[in-house]
């Protein structure tokens, strides 16, 4: 009986270690996913706006240059 209890405790400890590892890995994944979401929601629109401003400036410069030719 004592041996069965010891084996059950050992298996339970093994499961607890795996559970802790899964939780740690899930936490790392969650952190990376949230950083990616932040980039999509915040950085991407700002970058798109900046690129559109650059395109507008380049097109305006091209019109000025074409008018001066």
C-alpha cells in the first residue's frame, strides 16, 4: 500500500512539473502574441500613415519637377 501511495505521489509531482512548464510556455506565448497585436493595432497604422505622407510628398515633388521642365 505504501508503495502505491509513493508511486501515485511521484506521478502527481511529475504532472505538477509538466503543468508548471505548460503554464510558463503559455505565458511566454501570450506575451509575444500581445506584443504582436500591439504592433498590428498601433505601429502598423502609424507606419502606414507615414508611408502615405512620404508618397504624397514624393508625388508633389514630382509634379513640381514636371512643371519646371
